[in-house]
C-alpha cells in the first residue's frame, strides 16, 4: 500500500488512498512513519488547532461586544479579554502558517477514543445523578458500570469491589475526616 | 538573623507538636503515593484532597498539603526508576538513566541517590527559604501594581521561553487560561463576563475543577487499561546503598541541582518540571562521559531529582513573600489558606507567624520523614503499582468528583471538571502542555487587576512599567527573553532548547 502512489496517476487520489490507509493504521494503534510529500494539500494537526484557536478568539470577541473597552486611562471590563482574544487569534494564525512542522492530521492515533468516550459518558451520567442519588449510590454505580461495561470484569467481584471502596471512602470522609458528603434520598 | 533563628525555633515548636507532625507525615505519605501512581500528579492530588483539610486549622492544612506536594516529587522517582513510567511530569528525565541503572541491577542505588538528592535539594532549599523569604516580604511591601504586572508578565514569558516544545503552543495555552480566568464578575466594574446567566459562574471558574479535569481525568481518558505497563523491577533492600564511586559521581550533580532548582523555582512557571529538564542537560554538558547518559549515568538521576525538589521549595518563596502563585500547585495552596481565613502575601510573616514559621519548620521535618519513608518502604510503594489499573482508575474518577464537588458543593464545578477532562484529552492528542493554561487561569485576575490599576495610576501611560526601577528590571528581562526566543523562532535556528528537546525525544523513545 505505501507504494500505491507510484501506481496512481493523480496526486490527489494517491493522497486520499494514503491518508485512508494511514488512518486505518492509526485506528489499529500502529506506529507510523509516513511521507506524504507530493500531496496537493495535506491537512496537518496544527492546521486544525490553529483554525480552532482563530475561531475561539473570534468567538470571544463576538461575545465581548457588550463589554465596555474603556480607554487607556480607565480600562473597562472588556479591555483585557479583547487584548487576549486578539493575541489568541494571532498565535492561532502563526500556528496554522507553520503547520508544516506538525503531524499529518489523518495519522493521529485515536485508538483510545472509544475508551475515553465511554468513560466520559458513564461519568457524565454519574454527575447528572449525583445530587439526586447522593454519594454512596452514585459512586457505587459509577465504579460498577466502569468495571463491567468498559473493563469487562465479572459482575459479582466488581459489585463487591465498588460497594466496598465506596463504603470505606464514606467512613473515611464522614466519620474520620469529619467532611460531610452529598446525601441521597435515604439521608446517607 | 537572630530574630530569624528565634522565629524558626518557634516554628519548630509548632511543627513538632504531635498533631502537626502527624499531618506532615500524612501529607508526605499521601504525596509519595500520589507521586508513585501514574495518572495522578501533585496538582490533581492536592486538589482532590483539599476538602480533607476543611476540618483542620490553617497551619495543619498547609503543612499537610505542602507535604503532598514535595512528597510527590520524591515518589515520582520510584516509578521512573523501577517501571520507566514518570509518576509525574518532573520525573520524566529520571526515567532515562534511572531505569537504565535498574536494568543493570542498580535499582536500589538509583532509588537511594534519588532520595538523598531530593532530601539535600529540599533541605537546602528550605534553608535558603528561611533566610530569603522574610526580608523579601519586607521589600514586597513596596511592590505596587506595575511591579506585580511586570513580574507576572515575566513569569508567562519565562514559561514560554523555557518550553522545549513550542513557544507558540505555550503562549496559546496561557492565552486560553487567561481567557478562562476572566469569566465571572469583573472586580473593578461589576460587569458579568461570559457567565451565560449561570449564577455559579459569577465567581469565575475555579482552579480545582480545571486542574483536576486537565491533569486527573484527562490523563485517565488518555490511558486505556490495556495500555498500562506492568514491567516492574523490584529492588532488594540490601542493594540500596550506592558504592563509593556512585556517591562520588552523584555529589556534584546534587550540588548543581540544588542551586539550579532553587533559582528556577522562584521564577513563575512549571518550575519543578523545567528545572529537572535543565539539570539533565547541564549534567550531560559538563560530564566527562556524556555518552554514558541514557545508559545508566548516576548524574542523570542525581541532578534532575535534586533540582525538582529544590524547585518545589523555591516555589514557596514568591508564595510566602509576595503572595504570588508561581504555579498551579502553589495557587491551590493559596486557595487552601484563604479557605481558612489566611491571606498570603508580605504580611503573612507578621500576621500569622504560627502558619509561616510552622510551615517552614515542617518542611525540614517533612524532608527527613520522606528520606526515612522512601528508602525502607520502597517495596511497599511498589506493591501499590501491582493493583490492576482497571480497578484503580474508577477509584481516581470517584476522588476527582468528590474533590471538586466538596470545595463549593457545586455540581457545576463537576461539569466543568468533566469538560476540562475532555479538553485535556484533546490537548494531549495535539501535543499541547496543559500546565500553562492552568497558570494563565491562576494569574488572570491578579494580572488584569494590576495592569488596569497601573494604567489608571499613570493616566493611560504605558511607560509606567519602565519608569520604576523594579518593574523596569523585570520588563527588561522579559524583553531580552522574547528577543532570544524570537531570534530562534524567526530564523528557525535550533538553539539550546531545541537541541535539548531533540535529545530528550531521542532518549525517551529509545
């Protein structure tokens, strides 16, 4: 596959093939050493991050519209945010312009994204339930779900572990360190 | 000088009170564990455990939290040497030669040298802190807004300059942090800024949710349990003592690391990380056998480990004397003291001598405790690493939630922590260091207020920063650093920082 470019007549097709090939390698978590010279336009990591920071800076400026800038002798509440937003845009542009030194975007490894997504989703559910169910129930469920759903651990040991560590933590905080924890519907 | 000695004696009477000594021990123990465990650094550790100190008095709280801080510097070396995994960022350089020594059967000697170096760096650092901080606090009383502005600008520029990865990336992170730090009510005019009608954002975004999200949760998201490494070299107790040759090779690097670490620690930025990188570079440069670096050079362990501990102590100088947080960690410590009604700054030494001197004296005691803890109990700490990561990280997530929620009893803070976890994950993907972001967040309110006050004082004249001797000196140093960085950046010339980064990359990938 790395020789595909030699057999392709158009550089853009070669780029497309190489990029999809290397993206599949990246998903498989393999180390990459690629050379995509000759591509018409190679999207690099810093093109993406540079564009993000430019957009973020513009967004801050837009949101700062109603904040008074004041003047040099009496700076207003919008004075400093606008300066920093302009600096962010400037540095974003520099980053994007010098993106040639960064990795090719398609070759970034995202093989841990599924793990990250699941952890975020389960933790978000726990955060949403935290004030309703309280510390004990929410965290026992959180740890149990992480162990069973993500780590594929057997249910019984995972349940014993999750209830055990949450109970020990509760005793440690509430009775030894005298730090109250969020109570649930049953008062604990 | 006599009054300093008398005050220090009073500090020892406070630090050696059984309750205070117990909290110093507890802090050192927890800190060592925090340093040993990959994925939970000192910042996340301190932030998570902040609520635990709510039931303590101010002296006990700062003694315990500082113990966690410098304890983690000690603990970080254990995983670096035995597993080639830096427990926290400042131990990255120790991985290179520490693990190589372990592979050659000298794991015990490497651990001993790291522990002794850390102790020397920490203790000498405290000695200098004892002498320097009180007079500096007297000078700091004369600091006005222009001086504070110039000092904070220097801190940001120094951090960007010292970053071996990229000047622009560091500055972008700092800008992002500054913008986050401006969310909430403007102290000078009362305007709500970027709070989107959320009352919880009126007070701004806290350091704890951001720090725990970026460094705690972000690290977990980037580390699937299948990728956790478990190749641990177990040292034997009888092999702990280094040979005479190894002591000789370690002596000068320890001395250099102490001086270098303390000086860098005083300057705002991620001092303990930068100091260990610089120390490694210097040791390799001055070594008669530079080719041994990467293959188990004693100096490659002694220098960086000493420097990061000395820097941790040095970072307390601006904290105690000026009330300026030079790193996210010291910012959390300031927050902890403020929760207990103690304002940090030039007046601390006079208004709260128990807190100031008790804290300083506890650092002598704590460093000794760490030496005792880290050598004989190293096997015990290694046992913690045998807990499967799959069981460990759910526990860390739980502590992240408790730690963030308990500070303000705010679920919005926990959501911010979760969002910051995702941001931290993305930043790692795109090779951004999140530390400058947290530093920007920390200094944003002080920087903005002092800049605006300076301009009001001078009726809008920027030359105020160049018309007062202290701020002039600080601004000139900033301009000099910017000129050096710009020279290398524009001409794409590989200066010493780029060469150091290349060498580090090559060696850590080896």
